[in-house]
């Protein structure tokens, strides 16, 4: 059994796609030192963006190789990754999560809903876009954004 | 006690401080490769620590000095053991009084400090994590102490330096059933003490399944950097002690420069090998349900007990 396991590992090919040339880093990349801890907040998303985030950290796009990591606490985070239009129920938790992060703190609005409420604009439960609740440093367009675009945006922070 | 022994202590401390985060990076890298990913470079934990050191330090409003002191206690206890334990040479400082049981309890002070700090934050997850960590600690420590008893039988001494020195002089000690059983129990203890699978998943994001990660949810900036450094130093120390008890080949018998370099390379290579094996094991296994953990840890205790019995019978 052990031999067959070892055999399947050594035959296993790397599935990560090769990285293109890194995009120009944002100004905050200097203080991050090639390391980006992200706290994800779902402010009212349809979970389409969440599926793309999952695949960004999966084997094919492998965001961990550029130094990005999802963490369990806003205290550990450098950046807040916000998805979805901000609903009335999530506006206060989003702001409190932002305030719980240590300085310097960044906010990435992921997807069209986070940028301008998308198809939920004008809905009775929607309080506004992410930038109406917390200051946003970078927006990633798309409904949902392609994992390549998310990876490229994260690389502007980790500069790798 | 002379200058040379302190040089040995300084080299060991430097090795554990620099090598601990690298060991963590290596284990993450091995894990990534087995999952078909590239994974982060092995220097990534050091990059994280360098960044965290320059960030703001936040504190829960109701927390006391315990919360601020715990990361320092964790690193200080790990540094003490890293200096005094026989990792690269059999001549660390204060070798005559390096008791194995004292080493275990100095490391325990670090774990308890972290659990108290988690209670101090006043959050639900901190309290839950502290109770789980101490429950596991209470089951691990007896197994560890009985394993030490088994290892100390041939020499009638719990002096850690003497036990490792005895193993490096007489290979017959290393293959004795009592020694092997004690080390098998040591494996269970190390996996539990350093929060690895199947006891705890070090990369979990689910608060309800967390054990050790739940203790540090409120730490940020320089405090989190110290906790990360301390945890990785403890992992390096446990694995370093384990490899030197299993196969003390290469450990320097004197404090000469050439012997020290050889000892340093040997222990680094052995720890890297064992770390890789642990990472491979972690990819192939799932976390045990919390209520089944006592069975695993009781198994470790029984192995250690059998080690004592066989050791006593065979004398």
C-alpha cells in the first residue's frame, strides 16, 4: 500500500499554471514584505465570488505561492477581502471587522456587487457598495471575477 | 562550565531561532507539492514574521498583563530549552543539571502561558481553545513522563544529556525494546504537543474545530510574530530531541569547531527529514474527532508504560 502511495505521488504532476509577468505593485506593497494575510468577509454575496476565491487558493491558481494566505482572524490580517453588496445586516459587522484589523490595513472589494451593488442595486436589503461603508484600496471587477484576475490583483500587493 | 559550552548554547539557540520558521516553511512546501501545487517558498514564515514585526499591536480592551506577557514567555521558554538541550553537541551549558523532566515542564510553562492568555482575552473561542488545549495537555503529559521514565531506566538518571550521550556511545541502547516503545509514544506526544494532524489542523479556518489556533486569534503585529516564532521553535525543539533520541549519530561529543559544524549539519538534516515525513503523513490523514483524541493519547501512554515494563523486566 505504501509503495503504491509513493508511486502515485511521484507520478503526480504539478497542476499549477505558470505565472505571467508580475503586474506593477501598489504603494502598500513595501510594508507587506511579500506577505499578504487576507480576511474574507461575505457582506451579502451570492457565493459566486466565494467559489472563485476557493479556486484561487486551489492547486491550479495556487495563490499561496505568491505569499497570500487566508487567515481566521481580522487581527492576523493585512487586507480585508469583501464580496457582495453590503446588506443592512452586514454593514456594522463589516465596519467592526475593519476596525479590528491592526494598522496598516487594506480593503479589497471583489466582484461587481462589492464595487457598485451589481444586480442587487436598489434592493430593499442593500445598504450600498463596499466603499460606502469602509475605505477601499483596490477593486476587482467581474461577475464573478476570473481567478486569473483575482490572482493578478493579489500579486500587486505581494509583488511576486 | 566554561566558555566553550556557552558557545555551543549560542549556536544551538541561533539554529533553533533561524531554523524553526524554515522548518515550518519546509513542511508547508512539502504539503503543497503533494497536493500538486507549487506552494510558498520555505522562507515564507520569515517574511510573515518580518512583516508582522512592523505592524500595529492590538489588545482586547479587558485584557491584562497576562495577554502581553504570554508571547514573551512562550519564546523565552523555547529559547531556554534550545540553549540547554543536547541538540548539536553533548556539551551544552549546565549539562549536569539538564533534567529531562525539567525540560518538559519548562516547555509546558509556555503552553500554559498561551492558554491563560487565551482565557484573558475574554472571547468565546479563546476560552474554548484554552480548555481544549489544556485537556489535551493533561492527557499528553502523563504519557511523556512515563516515556521519560522508560528512557531513564538503563542509566537510572533522567539527565537528558546523559541519555543522549548513552545512546550515541552504545548503539545497543537504541534498539532496545524499552527505548523503541518509549520513542513510539514520543511520536504521539510530539504530534499532540505541536498541534499537528491528526490532533489539530494547523491550517484550519473553522473556529469550532480549532485547538491551538483558537488560542492566538486575538494576537496581532509583533505579538503574533513572537507567537509564530515561538511555536515554530517548539516544533524544531521537539523534533530535534526526537531525532537525537532515535539516532544520535553526528551529535558532537566535544565543543571543537569541526565537530560543532558536523553536529549542526547532522541535526538540521535529520530534523528536515523527520519534518518531511510528518508533512507527508499529514497529507494522508484526517483530523481525529475531538472525543476520539483520548484514545490516541491513551495509546501513547500504553506504549510508554509497556516501555517501562519491558525495561524493568529485561534488566
